[in-house]
């Protein structure tokens, strides 16, 4: 990711000049507009900020990522997901399970298998969601210099704004996943002590 970002930084700087020239042509109706000091200063400031965004874009994106990761850590800590405590079944339930006969245990095993399958499928979906978010973060960070160079021109700046919005959305997906995990009891199944059923 870092090697691709460094390689694309040179392309981003080249596009920076191109987008700046396009912006100057689109926003200035004549050469007289460029002679006005406030207009020239505005163009210079826009170019300097766009160059800083391309040069230090990786640091900017990592700072946004750290802020969102702090939010995710706070959500996980406050919701109690960080502690993994084991629980045991109440003794009444243990006695009832041990007293179940062979024919009565068949529906119990069917419900248990269906419940286990359901939890396994949900776990795979959650794992795929988390890993796809990681890959999206890597891809966004790798190609960042190219879309950030569009800030140099006023007509093309929407590309950079949309890119930053999408990146912030992907980062905030982690907070949504943490909130969903903290509010879903199926995400935190208790570690039950296995008690074998009595054979009859």
C-alpha cells in the first residue's frame, strides 16, 4: 500500500498541474482576471493546499483512520465487548437436559443444529464484512494521490470531495460494525461449560 502510494504520488503531482491549469482556464474569463491580486492569491492558495493534500495525503488519511479507530475502541470498551467472560448454564436447565430421553432429544438436536448453522453463517458474513472493509481501506489509501490532486482546480474539486467522503464512510463502517456487535446478543455467544447428556 505504501509503495503504491509513493509511486502514484508522482502521477498525482503531474495531474495537480493539469487540474490547476484547467481550473485557471475555466474560472478566468480573461487575462485581466489573473492580474487582480485577490484572484491570483486565491488560485495560489488553492494550488498550495492541493499540493499539500497530495504530498501529505497519506498522513491525513491515517489521521482520519486513527480518529475513527479511537471511536471504535471506545464503543467496544464501553459496550463490554473487550472482556471475554465465560458463563455457565443454570443448574435447572442442566438437570432438564440430562433428563431428556432419546426420542425427546431428537427435536432438541435439530434445533441446536439449526441454531448453530445460523450463528455460523452470521459469523462468516461479519468476518467477510470486516475483511472487505480492510481491503477497501488499503485501496483508498493506495490510490489517494490521484483523486486528491483534483483539488487544484475548482471544476474538478468535486472528485476529491467525493473521495474523502467515501473514505470517511468506509472508516465509519468500523463504528457501525462495533455498534451492531454490541447490540446483537448473537454476536457474543457465551462460552458454555459442556455437560454431556446422560445415556439411557
